C-alpha cells in the first residue's frame, strides 16, 4: 500500500518515534544497571533517597511518578538486598523514613556513573542546539498532560 493510501503510518508517527527512542535509551541503561544488580525502579529509588534526600515513601513515589503500592514493594526488595533501611519517623511514629545503607550509597555511586555514561552516549549524537530544541519540544508535547507513570 502506498503511503498516501494509508490511514495511519505507524513508523511516521511522533508517538511511535518518541516511544522507540525512549525504549532504546531505557534498554541501554537497564542492561548496564542489571550488571550492578539493579532495576530501573530500584535505581530511581536509590537516586530519590541518596541524591534528592527524600525519606518518605510518598515523596519517593511522587518523585518517580508511581503509586505508593509499587513504591512499597520496591522498597521491601531494596531493604532485603541491604541497600536501604525503613524505620519509624522520630517525629511521627505513624510515618516511615527511608535511608540508604553504606552498601546502598556505594551502589548508588556506581549507578550514577552508569547513568552519566548512558546520557553522554546519547547526548553525543546531538548538537547542543539540537538537544535544547528537542527538550523544548518534548516539554511542549507533555504540557497539560498527566505525567504520572502507572507502569514504571
């Protein structure tokens, strides 16, 4: 079928191209994180706690853009792996606080280096002007849309 007779050209759609680009970027990062024993979600949680200094599961969930249930499940796994601790808040016993262990801090440093290398790999494919333009266009496409990620 010729392009002019198609009702929808999947490969020409912006959504398809954006999704494909995001998946290629994510897959490359995930492969390298996996070698460290981390998932993308685990990496994001370590980043939220270690770099953003977020200690509340609700704040961590909001930072990543996922629901509390997924966050709680991931926190349990990271705690079982010895990468973080969860404890009652000193100020409010109803609240839980999350903190990295020394192993979590070490692994976060390794994961940051992996993420930086991944970002540099893709950044090198575009000029500064192209990167700025792409970032502005992506922000424009997201404007007014729900950006919570339910299936992180």
